[in-house]
């Protein structure tokens, strides 16, 4: 190899691309680093679009600025990083033999070849449009680009639209729902699957759905869009598979994204089972001089070993940094994979997950044990807010497989903590004695995550026979004869009850009122309270008195996702 | 062994005791469980005292209540848990031969023997009083008991006290400082050591001290109390070792606690090197039928292996649960030890730490590498707040040894996350590619903890030569001739500067202004910016241009703990 500077070419200027470029330039200051970017903007903080649309802030430049307010335009990249960034430039074709990329200047309409020694693909992902009629109508958009964000922000500011439909109840869908609802637009979220937010199990997703409805949004699940309806080329409504027509002037499609692998595929690079560009742990593609990162690649799920498409901005940055190291001989960096950690804010609730949901874990072949735990996130005197946690572990080994969390309380801390526990390969037993930071402004004396591990440990050791709210509801609907025991206080019962034929015997009175329970000691009894701590206490007591089929309804009233009385 | 119920006796009714009792009762519903408690109250949430004193809430019963508002009195323990709790009862002596405890009813003045099969010691800790004259004066208190909290709350409500001294700048000391300052009392915190909050290294503790001062509190370090001054038996002031006299009507002593091991020692149980009752990982003392937990025991620090006294309410609960399992043959539970995780809120700042500080790690014999990293805790457009992190790792292996964090931002999440990383035995490299939850309301795209790991990794790999703010200040004070380069923008510089002879060359202009740098390529150059990200970029550039001694001032202006100009 000659002594001329290394030529590093990066295709894509959003997250992974600029990160790889900047890291490479710092590691090899002699390198000639060029970024090719189709759109006019660079380093957009695209995860912030919903907050701009929702009016959390007003200056769109904040997407494009450094923390000190400098716009990350080509001049900034050249002056502060010594990187040439060509915006409005499209990469048309990779010639791997000659190691050049054919690029088109979209302003001038001229083509040119850009040579490389190392090429980085950060071509991102494309929104999936439902394969139904009418997608070309005016009034249908996604929220993937700066242009989309600008458009929806204008919609908000003009205030002329009354009804909108969000197609897709994933992360972007629910965030967009909040943004538009805050803009005074009446929103319906339409999801083809049986629940929103597929990274959660059904019972936690349902709690979030209930909250969205309480905030005024409509949510329709298990009902795909069958057509966009219009007049004179303009959207007038959305039709669902069951025939429902939702009149609206705006539809935001948030039905997921697919890796944009066109360039890579055309160049003959390996594409993987999940549809993304195949990379090894150094983020190298099947061509040793071409690397790829961000939304265009697939990476291993560290729990299942299977390749997944994980289009998250944080992972794009981490992968970009790994590439910046590896293409400059600054060391051998590795990106081992993802545990698919995610979080989103939806109105006053936060929902997050890390690792595998129970559904995912079962699908991946794990023998699973799980529990739902509901509890305030601080002592009551500090102004606590509820968080509901679901913890999933491998039966036998007790290895943690995943944690989900939903509620108005501090969800993001519990998910971050759980994510690190997964990275460490910890077990449920490990979590039961974890040394987490405690002070009343931040958590209960036993943090919710640890308390949840306690409950799951009890369940795994056979001290608690848990039953989910959903199973209880199904039993009741089937007419099963389980005795349902509410162990709360009379005042709590007065305030609100489940209305499923439950019998109130407060825990403190239970020792003296056992004659009110089924005489048949093999009759199923399901205990609960507000969060099922007293329910568990009651269950232990009844087991000690000979009842053989005593269950605890996990999470109690606070995790009950169905209608209540009063 | 006969078939009679197992007699479980618990001495101490605050945290560890009731937890052990309740768990034991649930695991063995036939057991006869008795709690002996000297004070009139049970299960007090004692970590909440400062917030009651400070007026965060007004109902003292909230300390004693379940989340649903039921007071945890002896009747509650009997009715809901089947546990006999004897308050105002003191355990005088353990007869291990006969397996009885001599107890005194403090109301009646009568003594009786209580037999046990398994005994649990949860005798807590006692406040340390400075060995100086005047400690008997009226107006001197601690904040350890319900009575203390009641007293200080009356002080607040009556509003007659103008000046108070808090003796001790530890966790309780700084929390008490905030509580009394909020009550309109003028506070001086006096600490004998060179810094407050010894779980932090000096530079982070100093940032917190600066914040306390900005909030109106006085803080005096490295100056022990030499006497409490008084007239007619009432406190009038506090005298310090350097002769300073601080007039005050109230002094709160928060100079730490010592394990209360009197009963255990008198009974001949092993007391350990850290002064606490010796226990094995099952929390069993040197007597196989006696267990101990909470503030009276010593436990292993999991990073050093050495026994430590870790008087935290959360650990007390976890240990109590382990005992509840082990004394009832419900399994073999283990409490492996502590990583000494702690957090506290002080005015608008939070300070926390987990694992070892650099000072502790060095004292324990580790070859240490560390870094300070400052950064907002979210994207700017979401209303970010600063957090300053210090990360400590073992040189060579890269194993994480500890993390400290201070600032107005979300510190508690970073400490909880770091604590779990320590439990998992993760390395700095592991942290650089961790999959944490990201969404703009909760964190930057690369979480502060990961960004800090990136910086430490750069330092360990030799890409960054870090220097602490303190070392820079010492250099400047010594008259060292280092060239100090501020790489921020002119507007930032106008707003505020360090005033240590720094030269402003904005990063974006640096490539064109290298002639303004020392011509001698071996001259030391120290680069910084607001958070030293641009400082790092500048350093890499200068290194590439041949300067050999280029350092980055870690954390930049935001971590600078000394006076600034403007």
C-alpha cells in the first residue's frame, strides 16, 4: 500500500454515517473522508421529529445543531472535522472492482466517480407502505424525513385539520399520535396486529392503549387498512378491513421500515435473512473493504442469536463508531449485537422493553417463566407514580431474558437497569440481591425491578402460583367457578372494583373469616389486591390452611387492563 | 426436632427485622414469629426523615403506613401478617445456651424471657458523636429516629431558629442541610475531611458543594468541630479546630453511624474487622441459630472482597428477606455483598455513586484508569440538564470498578444502570456498545454512560491524554507554562471563561490558526471546550500536526469546580 492518505467514503449522512466518518477522521487525521448525502441536511436528530411536530420546541434548526447551536452543515463538517460532506448528492452505483462509487449531484444533475479505499454504507431504511389502493393521495405522509416533519409541523401550526389517522401502532405511530393529539387533531391509531407496541406483551400494551384512549385518542387493533379513500386526489378517509370508514384529512403511515439495501444488493453484497445488509461483528460486509451500519444492516439478537433488523438511532451511532475504529487500523472494535432495547413516551405514560417479550421468548424456543409486578416508583410520601413491570426468565437456569415496563412512573430507569442486567447475563436470583441506588426521591427501598425479581423468584420456587389478569378475565368470561378474593380494604373496594364477581375480605380480617371461603379445599381461589402484595400474603395464608389451588392475580387492580366498575 | 411450631424471634423493628419476620412467616405459616422493638414505632421509612423535616410532606404517619394508608402498628402486624410485634420492649441479653432472650417491657418495667429456635438480630446502628465538649447541650440532635424527625419538624414549623450547623457532610448531612435551608434556616455544613460526600472523588464532590453554596448554604471542609458552645445548658455556637466560632441555636450531628453490636458482643458472637456483626453469605452469625442483618452487620464489598459497614435501608431489606428464607428451610438464599451504591438529592442536584471511587480503588490496590465526562442528559431541544460522570476501571483488564455521577440531570438512572453493569462484571469495552433505551425525552442518542465509556476507552487506548480540572488548576497555580487552549465559540467565551490564561481559538478556526500555537512541538498544550468534545477533536488535530504533549481537560468548563470569570 502506498503512503498516500486513505480514502474513506461514507454513503449516508444521518446517524451511523457521520459517526463513522468523524471517528475515522479522528483516528486517522491524514485520511480523506467524504460523506455522500442525498438529502439537504446532515446529522438530523430524527428521533426528535415527533416532539417538533407536537410543539415541544419550535426551532427546526435544533435538529441540525450541535449542543452549542452550530448547524452541522458541510461547512461545519469541513471546519471542525476536516470532512467533506456533499449534500444533495446521490450514490447511484458501487463498482467494487475499481473501488469507485458513481454519484449524482442532484442540484447540477452531473455524475462523477468517487474513489474509495474503505467504503461505509449507511443508507438507512425506507418506510413500509401498506399494499392497498390510494397511497398516492395528497394528505398521506410518513414521519421519516425532515420534510415529513416540516409538513406535519405546518399542519399543526395551520390548525385546519380536524381528523387524522395514524396507520401503525408501533413506536413512531404512538409518538405521532401524541404529537398530533397535542396539536388539537382528533386521532385514530389503526393497527393490523392484535395490539399496539409489539415489543410489549399484550397485557402491558393494553395498559398503554387504555392510557391513550383516556387521553382522547382512538385506538383500533386487529384491523388492517384496506384502502385510502379520496376525492380529486386528496385523502378523505381510511377504510379498514372490517369495512369501517374513518373520515380524515390526514393519514400518517407508521407501519415500520425496511432496510434500504438497493445499492448493496446491486453491488452483489450479501443480504441476510432479516433483509438487511449482512455484516460481521466488526460491521464489515461480505466485501472486506466495505462496511455498513445503522438502519440498513441486520445484526444478531444477543439472546436468540438470530439476525434482526433493529433500526434504532442509538445503535446506529454505536455501530458507526465501531466502523470508524476498524477502517483506520485504530484497533479492533466489535459490535456484538442488540438486545432490542426501546423506550417511548406516550402522553403521561412511558413504555419500554429490553430483551425478549414472553411471546418472543417462546417463539425463540425458550422454556419461559414470567411475572407481572405493579408498584409505585417511590415511597408514597414522595409523590409516587405507578410502574408495571413484566419480567421474563428462562425456567431452570433463571437467566433473565427480558423486561418490559409501562406506566406514569420512572420507566426509563428500570429499562436501562434491566438492559445492563441482560448484558451481564444475570439471573433472577442475582437481581433479588442487587445493590441499586436508593433514596426516597428516586425509588422505593426495594426498587421495583428487584421487587419484581422477588415475585418471580417466589413463583419459580413454587411459593406463588401466579395467574395473569387476562387469564382471570377469560375464566370469568367462560363462567369458570373460581372464587375471586379481593383482599383490599372496604374503602378501596368502594372506590373502584373489578366487577367480576369478586368477594371482598380484607387481608386483616381474613384469619377470622375463613368460613366464607369455599369449603372444598380443592376449589380454585384467586387472590388479589391493589398490587397483589396483600393478595400474595392472603394466598400464603390460605395455602397454610389447606387450600390447594390458590392463585395470585399478578399486578392486581393496577395491572388490570379491562373495564372496571365505578 | 419436635413437631411444635418453630419459634422465630426478631430483635429490631425498623427495616431488616420486619422484612425477615414477614418473609419467614410467609415461608413457614406455622412459625411463631415475634418482633422485639425498643421504640414505639415499627417499619419506619427512616430514609424519608429529611423530606418530612423539609416540608415535602406533612403527615408523619406516612412514615409508618402501608401504601394504602394502614399504620404498621402491632395490630396491623398481627392481623395481616400473624406476627406478634412488641414495641417499647428492649432486648437486654441473649442466653445462647438456653436459647432465650431477656426482654424488658419499657412501659411496665417488667422483665421476661422470650425463647427462640432462630434468632434474628436487626439492632441497627448508633450515631457517632464527635468526641468534643458540649455534646450534652440542648439544641444538639441527630436525624436518626422518629423522635429526631419530630423535633426537627417542630423546629421548622415554629420558625424561631435562624442559624444551624450540620456536623458532617455525608449523605444525611447534605440531605439535612437542604431540609433546614428550605425551612428558612441559615445553614453551615462542617466537614472534618477535605470534601463532602466521601463516596465521591474530590472533583465531583466539589461540584455538589458549589451547588449547595449557590443555594445559600455555607460549607466548610477540612475543619473538624472542636467544641459545642453553650450558655445555661443551651447551645449557642459551634467552635471549629481552626478557631472559627459559628453562632447557632441548633446543631444536627450527622457524623456517621456505628453498628450497634452490644447485644451480639455480650453474647459472644463474632464481631468483624469493620466493627459489625460477622455474618456468612446466608446472613448467619457465628452461632448457627442466630442471624443478623441491616445496619448492625458488616458485609463483603464485592469489588475488594473486604468487609464493610454499609448502613443502607435497601440492603437491610434485601438481607432481611434472605434471612426469612434461610430460617424457614424455604431454600438457601444468599446475600453476596454490596457494591456500595448510594444516591442523594441535594437541592436541584443529585449525587450518586456505585462501586469504588478512584481514591477507594487505589487504596484497595487496583491499578486504576479513570475519566470525567460532562454532557447534557438529553438532546438540547428536550430541555436537557447536565450530568457529570466519573468512571473508574482497572487498567489492563478494563473491568469497570465504579461510577460516580453529579448534576441537575437524571443521575439516578445512570447510577442504577452502572450498578447493574458492576454486578455483571462488565468492562469499559462492553459499555461502549451497550444497548440502552433511547428516546429524546430520556437521553441523548448515545447515553451519557456510554459516551463516558467511549471517552475512557479512548484514554485507555492512548487516543486521548486526559488531565483533570484539578491538575490543570494546580499547574496554573504553580506557574507551569502549559498552553491552555479554549476551543469554544467567541460568544461562549464572552459569556464565561475560566480565567486561567487560556487562549481562545474556536475549533472551526483551528486549522487556519495553528501559527498561534507554541512553535515548540514538545510544549504542553491543554485543550478544552464546554464539555471537552471539541477539546478532544482539537487535541487529535494538534497531535496529527506533530505536537507531542497534547492533553484534554476532562469534562471541560462544565466540570470545572473552581471560580470562573464573568
